[in-house]
C-alpha cells in the first residue's frame, strides 16, 4: 500500500488547551478512513489540525512525504487537501455555479461533473446559497471540495442534521467517490454503522489519542469493541 498521509505523535489544540496528545495513524493512497469516537474526543480537532486551523504543539503530518506542519491553510489546500467542515462554509451570497467555479482547480473534477453527481445542484445552479436546503448546502460543500481536485478529502460529520432520505442519497454518493473513484478520504461520523461499510480502515479516538485501529470490516464485525469505545449496542452491530 502506497502511503499518502502519515500522522505521528501529533499534539494540538486551541489556545492553552491540548486536545490531541500523541495521535498517530496512516492513510494509504486510494484508501478511505473512518474517524470515530464519542463527542468531545478530538475528531474535529484532528480534522482542523490537518487543515491548519488549530494551535500546533508537536508531532509530524506529511502528505505524500511533504511536511504540512508549517504550511498555511491555503498552502495545504494547494498541496492536495480538500475540506468539508461541519459548518459547510459555502458562499451564501453566490450562486451554486459561482460557488464551484470560484474555487475550481484543473483536474478530473469539474463543476459539470459535480452537477452530474448531484442532479439537485444542477437544477439549482442559479440559486444563491441562502436559497438551498441543508442537504443541498452539504452537497454543494462536498462539490466545492471536489473541484479543488484534492489528493485527500476530509469530511467532518457530512451527514449531521440531515433528513434520512438525504442521508441515504449522500451515502451512495460518498461511497461512489471513495470506492469507485478511489479518492483518499477521512470521514468523521457519529454513527459508525453508516461509514464502516463504505470505508477501508477505521481509527477510534478517545481522550485525544488513538485507542483502536483496524480494517473497517473487522470493526464492523466486532460488537464488543464498538460497544466499549462508541456505545453501539451489540443488537445493532455484528458480522455482515
């Protein structure tokens, strides 16, 4: 497996608070990683640290061998990191089409391709960001990250607060992106049963450190570990 992202002994936080205290893991080229953990364990802080918006305190982060630790957020994006934050952060005063064309970089992912993947957005390409539903805003946030043509896509709770029908639609699309397209990705999600079937590997964080890592299929078939670290009932987990 070719290595894309390596994180070693990473320490980071906000202000004087240390949230991550020695996190280490690897994401392979063309592999997807489920980043799991209970609320407040450091998942979003880890994503924010990878994109450069926390206070870095030690350790290493390399993308395809390039040291990220001293790069600005815009330099990390140029190096190949695409980010879909919890807040979505779309340009609400721009149209859907302008949101995509304003940030697009050369590569396989174009605004036209995003419209093919998200027909809802194609129907609303002239709508402003303020005129979109929550699910459509999330689709736009994902599309905007894709047109950057990243090497690694970071998705922080992409299913949070969405209607079940939209969740199922997004799960199918994300599965296509990471499985069929082979785009390396890290997905943060509260419900492991949603993301484990579509990812290759899994990491569980607790108290700012990695407490468990394994192939996603192994974790999905291990209800004891799911229950101990994530509070997932054995009645809803098990071999698949």
